[in-house]
C-alpha cells in the first residue's frame, strides 16, 4: 500500500512541474530520469513530440569504460568570491556530472544553447544537481 501511495505522490509532483514548463524547437526541455543504477537526460520538443537528443551513463561507459569509476575535482567560488573550494565528486554524482557534459555536447552539436530544465519529481540535489551543473559547464543555459 505504501509503495502505491509513494508512486502516486511522485506522479503528482511530476505533473505539477510539467504543468509549468514546456519545450519548443528553439528552447527544448532537458528532461532528467534517474533509476537506482543509471541516470538519463533527454532534449525534448513538446510541440512536435520528438526527442532531439539523449545521453545516459550507459552510453558514457560504452565510450570509455573507465568513466564508471571516476573522480572529478572542480573549483567553486563562494558568494563573496574571496576563496575557492575544490570539490571532489565521486561515484554516481561524478557520472551524472559527465552525463550533463555529454548532453550539453549533443545539444550544441544540434545547435541548441538554451534549454528548459525539467527535474521531474526529483529534488534539486545530488545526481540531478550534478547533471545540471555538468550541462551548464558544457555550455547550456537554463
């Protein structure tokens, strides 16, 4: 019974987010789906009902098998911009960051620079946030 209630809540959250955003051919929707094992990202044109580009960590591991166990360090500025921290991303979060870079590469190849970010029913933290930051670093603008 509890799993059914959880599923219904998730669908309601997803519908609430989707009611507010929509993708077009000029500014497609960057849709995120995550399972326990993988993470997927798609660029979708809602007016035509087409998927324009996609990326996943399955595709990432096909390109280079070492990406599955990766560590990424990146510098982030604080709000006062006085000092920089070095964050080390490991495991699934690092892979999500790489998937974000990969979807940005696909989008730029298809001549899309601006997208609408659709996090579906997920919170903006962890793997979803890493994917979004990777896409931004790859050149996409939300």
